[in-house]
């Protein structure tokens, strides 16, 4: 086994809120609407540039939308910390952290939201996978 060059060394839940929506009709399919789900991530170096330590802030929010059959409204704020291996190419660090850092934390966030909603009246929600990759602007 080889370790990945980016290691998520710790994370914590900053805040979590889950509310079961009275408007939800459990006899109809749930609406998974990308407009209702918001995922935001911020990455920043936490020490000097040579330490290769970064923090990742992740916010996942499901809002209630009129006319949509959604079981829950929730908001999860997490913070994660990662380190980049010293031999990882310097010119690839920023991109790797920006894409892979939030992706690593997102996996933990999905499980936390699944567990939190799993104790609700409508059962667990597994939010859809997402990507933090943005393709280059090609004209």
C-alpha cells in the first residue's frame, strides 16, 4: 500500500442543523434538485508555505424550495486539515489541494448527514456526489 500524497489529518463539525419538513409527502418520490443543494469550499494555507499544511472549510446546505418534495432542510459546516507530502511537485500543490481537499472532506460530510437524517422521520438522505474540479475556460 502506498499513502496518498495528500493526507486528511483531522476534521471536525463546526455546526450542523437538520430540520424535517412538514410539507414532505413520503408517498411521493423525493425531488433531488441541484438548485436546492449548495456546496461551498474554501482552502487556505494554515502555516508558512513550506509546511504544506492547509485547512478546508466546507459548507453543505439543502434549502426548502416551494413546489419541491424535499424531506429535510439542513446545513453542515465542517473544517478539515490536510498535509501535502514534501516530495509532491510544488507546481501541482495548489490544484491538488483545491480539488482533492474538499473531495476528501465531502466523503465524511456525506456520512455525517446520512447519520443525522437517518434518525429523522423520513429516513436517511445520501446526498449526491459532487466534483470540485472546474475545467479551464476554453474559448
